[in-house]
């Protein structure tokens, strides 16, 4: 973590190091950090750990912004990056591929969580409607008497967004 904090403070001045090889290594550190956040988030989603999931969101946003800045920096310095050690390039490509697979798994977990929340909202809505409908709603006739044989239906609308 100390290394990542040093990387973050050095990146505020000049996002990635001027040396292309060092910049590539820093970018791999950024990807590794993102990977860690995504692994923890995916685990929280799979464990239905809402508090853990929510707690990771600020860190995920920060890591995503750093990743985005690193990618933009590398793309701006495309000509310089051609001089990077081929082994580092391969390592970065492998890390990117691994991260893409992890990102896909994370997206699947997010979609499952969204479907679960939608089903929960529908279940709560249905239960509330059934509960209200079970209670008899009485109406008064012209004579002022309660009509026990008339039942009013109640409709409840709930909007849930994940």
C-alpha cells in the first residue's frame, strides 16, 4: 500500500514516469490495484455483502480514475512506448487480458445483483398489495349502511432502481 501511495503522489505531478520502462511498470501496478478492487467487489457481490460492496465504491472510483489517466498517458506517449522492453509489454498485455476477464466476471456479478434487487422489489410490492387486499375495504351504500359484500381492490406502485 505504501508503494501505491507513493505512486499516487508522484502521479499527481507527472502521471507516469518519464522513463517508458518505469512508466510501464507503474501502469502494471495501477492495473494490479484495480484488479484487487474488482476481486474484492466481486466477492462482496457473490456473498451478497451490501455493506462491503458499498464500502468499496470510493476506492473503485479512485482506482478507475488512476487507471484511465494511465491509459491516456500511455496513448499520448505511444511513440515513446515503442522503446519499452518487450518482456514488459508482454506482461502488460497479459495483465490487461486477465483484468478484462475479471472485469467481465465482475459485470456478471453486478447484473446478478441487479436482477436479485429487482426480484426483491417485486416480491415486496406483491406482498404489500396482497396484504392490503386481504384487509377488507368497506364502502357505504346510499342508506349509510356498510356493504360487507363489496371489496375494493388496492393497487400499490413501487419503483426500485439498483
